[in-house]
């Protein structure tokens, strides 16, 4: 037997090789290999970085791959990207700039990685430093007349700055500013913390804890000054048919002063304006007026206040019947209309309704282009004052009978009505 194997070994080996070739050809014909770029970018992971160092500068966050794999493997990879993983390992890397190779893992086989772009990542590592800075606020502007600035309090009184050493070395101070222009009371504001360099330019890329702080500026009255409310005093009545809807004053409170502090302390908490006459007013009006101050008390700052009086007309309604006017009818035609008038309910300001005449209202039916016969036409109301509205008109449409005749429907006598408030 062994002699037979020895004489036929080469033949058996050839048969085996041919069988493998046939099998591979069969597999490749049904599931051919495809070499192509993966259709999506793969997120780049960073592993093994020492926490005492921090990355600085730009670094790509994704990687592109070219792969060679059977079509069946490609079908799975294109559906599920989790089969692919790319990363860089920073274990053992210290301060400085390094070129780190990108590693690729494919959780399916058989797959051959043809190309990785980029194949290496340039990484710059710097020591992570933490520093504590005390806080001092810069307060700009002046409080209102009669007030003075007191102490400034910052809470908390310090912040912690951490990040790359090169950035932390640039920080000279922490910039905190608050404007108190015109303040008449103590102010507390929450402001953002901003590290700045020697030229007062912002330094970014650092972690600041806390990122916001509270600044409190004490503002108090000077001796002999007091802040009081302004009370508007009026006399007379607006015109008939109108009413006063609102009264506002700017500023709503003022600061008064006296060389004798007891005089301002004796005020009831408000000061009155000199009386404003409302007689015959029919529209909104702004009036600048002075204040009725006790002897020895004066107004700090402007010597007057602005009072805005809002005045509106009383609303009412007016039922009225208006004859219809025909337009667009050719001379060879005549028309009869049923009904020949419409009943309107008008609403608006009472002074306008009281002075409204029938001649100011026009209700028409446009017959342009209509042939002889019976038609339903919607009347149109116009020529009304813009402040008067039509609440309803009845009927909403009228019947018109157009004939080849010369008979003309006589116009009815206009009616009048009295507006109802």
C-alpha cells in the first residue's frame, strides 16, 4: 500500500489542489470580493490617555476606511457600523507632540483593511494644571442723583481655573464688570466669569468653576434725599361722549431734596402734580407738568414729569334703514328690487354716531353684466366714516328682477334713527 501511495502521491496532491481551486472558484462566483471605500466616516476613539495630561490643538474626530471583503460581508457592514472600530492608544505618551497610528478592528471575517485615512494622528499633550484666582469686580457708572455707592461684594470670592499649562499661564486675572448707571437701590447681578490676559483679552479653552458669580453693589440715599411716588391730580371732565381710560406718569417716582432732612422725612411717601385740566379733551395727550412741593423741598434732577392721559370715545350702536342704490344697469333695462332697502346696525363712537347722516352712508347693488331675469345680489355698504363699523345688515342679499322695460322702481323715503349707547 505504501508503495502505491508513494507512486501516486503527486497525482493525489494535484487532485487536492484542483478540488480547492474548483471550490474557491465556486465561492467567488456566488460571493465575489469587493474592494471599496466604506460609505460613512467612523468615529475615532481615544484610549489610554494619562489624566495628568490634556490634548491641545485640533485633532480629527472621524476616520475613513477602504476595505476588501465578500459581498455578503459588505451587506452586513453597511447595515451595522458597530462591526467597525477605530482608535488611537495614548498609553505611555507624555508631554509633547506625537504621531500616533490609527488602529482598526473589524468584527467580521474575512475582511482586509486596504486603506486608513488618516493613518496617523498628530497629538499634542500638555500637563493639566489647576489654579485659584481671587475675584474683584469693576463697577462702572454712577447711581441716580441723591444716591451713593457703598461696598461691593462678590460671592464666591474665588474661582478655580483648570486646563492646558500654556493657556493657564496666560491668565492674569478674572474679568468681572457691572454697570450701575441710574441705580436707586442696591443691585445684585449674576455675571459670567471670564479669564483675561495681561492685555485684558479673553483666554478661552479653560474650565472655570464656578462659571458664574453674584456681584452685589450697595446703593443708598444721601442725607436730605428721599425717593417718593408721583400722584397725578386732575380737574374738570373730558368732552361729552368720551371717557378717561388711563393715566400714567414718567418717571413714576422722583427723588426730592431738602437741606432740612426732617422736611423730606415728613412727606407722606408721595408728591402730587399741579392740577391738570381735562375739560374739552377728546384724544390722547401728553402733558409735562411740575410738582406741588412743600416749601424747602425741591426736585433733584429734572424739574417736571410727563403725564400721559388716554382718552377714548364711548361706544354705542345705531339701527338705521337705508334705501338701495342701483349701479351698473344699462339704459335699455329696468329693475325691481325686493326689498328695496336694508336695515343696518352700526357701532362706533357715540359722538360720530350722533352726527351721522343718511347721506354719509351708501348701500348699493351692482348689476353690471347681469342679463334680464331674476337674480340674488348682495348689497355693498360704503361711504361710512372709518371709525364706524357695520355690525349687521339685513337682508344679506336681495332679489332683483331685470326686465326689458322702461318702468323704474320709485326710491323709498330714507328713515332716521337715534343711536343707542
